[in-house]
C-alpha cells in the first residue's frame, strides 16, 4: 500500500473542496495522512478515507522554519509520496525536508527544487475540485465533496445545545474576506425573525472567533425570535455538527457554505463581490442568490469585483438582496430535499 501525505489547504472552503481528490487517492489503494493547520484539521476527521490527521504546529501565514524542520524529522521515512495542495513555497517545504521520494503539486510559487512531479500552473481559475483532482490524474464528472461525522457526534452536540435534529435553522453570517462579501447584519436579523415567526423553530449563529461580534450583533437585532450565538474560537467541530443536523442553512460565500454543501443540507448562499461561477456550493439542495442572475433587481456593472471592501461604499451587491428573497430561496432548497433522511 502506498503511504501518502497530503499537505492540506489553509482555508475551510478549500479544504472541503479537496475531499474528492482524497476519495480518488484512497480508492486506488493509498493510505492517506493529512497534515493540516488546527483551523481546518476537524474537516479531515470528517472524511472517512483519511487514516490519520497530523495537526501542524505552524502559525498561519508564517514560515516557522525551525518548527517545519522538527516536524520533518518526526515524519521522515513514513511516506512514499506527498501531495501538496496549496501553491505556496512554504507548503512544499515539509515534504522536501522529510525527503519524501515523490513530491507532487503544481509548479506554484517557484517550487522547482522542492517538488519533483510538477503540474503546470493552469490558465485562469479552473473549478477547485478539478484543480485538486488533477493531482490524481483527474476525477469522475460532477465529483462533489462529502463530509461524514462520527456516529453520535451530531446527537451529542444537539443534546448539549437543547436542539432536535432538523428542528432549527443555522445562519453562518461571517467571512474573513471583508465587508463586500458579508450580507448585512440587519438582513440576517430580519431573516432570523422571519424564520422563527413562520416556522416556530430556533435559529443558531455559528462562526469562528473573529466572527463572534457580527453574530452577537445579529442576535441583538433579532428580538422577535429565538436567535442565539454558538460561535467562537475552536468551535469548528461544533459548527459542523450544528450544520449537519440543521433543517436549513443560510450563509455568505464562505467556508461554512461549503461545509453545508458537503453535508447535503438545504441551503441559501448569498454572494456579493465574488462570483458563484468559480466556487459555488456543490449541493443539489443549494440555492444561490447573486444579483447578476436574479430577476426584478438592479444588475451592477461592477459585480463581481472580488474586492474585500466596496470601492463605492454602497454595497449594493449585498443590500439589493432582500431577506424575503433569501427566505423564499431557502424554502425552495428545502422543498428539493423532501427525501432527505430525517
């Protein structure tokens, strides 16, 4: 059996999009160990094809040369091949330092001496699932990510939270990519009130540590509904369980959007400055709200701009999407999933 080390992406959405690649590698007999930062490691524990997850002690965005050398000494001799998913130079250092015989990845940022099996950098931005899948020689058509939590994990989190399976809604209102990608807090609050009023079911707000303030703002504004914050540092595992057990999920274009898609949960995804054409939610129970494809709204010449902040200051690409439209989209997603296990 080939012993493979996978160097994982650093962002939640990108990590989710790597799952079809891992499934393909495991299907051809490779034993997979994933090396991941703590911020994404729980995702790979929800991929049954992964035999082991190594949580890397590196700081996000830093070289940490001494830590990488120490980690390389620990894994030296354990692997036959390494697949380096990120394109950065530092991502290729660990397999090189560990002297793993085959080191596979894209040419990326000047990694000529670090990788010995290099794919040329693609032109433009291909769909990410296919981008990663090329490292295994390609994937089946329409491959999509899937996550699977350990038995009892969802039940345990719901019991601790006082919730019933598919008896609540999840809002994931954050994004670490700037205000131009975040539907306004007031809009989320109005949607939370609408969901509670129409369905008499609670709403839970999830997100990472930096997203706690916007979650708290929404909970404060949504006075007409049972809307509570379950966000914070190190809560990805709980957020995954809450998403997996939810009746439906609403989010921005964010990592948790892709988590919901990988669980097959009915979802509505709001896109602002970005485009759903590159990294849409790969979920047949997803509905995307993007001004450029919506009827009866003003289309903007500046969209998509992919900026973190609106250069015009109006955020019309987000404020032009009314909470009522999002609620309708979520109900359409729910109707499409009538056969979902429950």
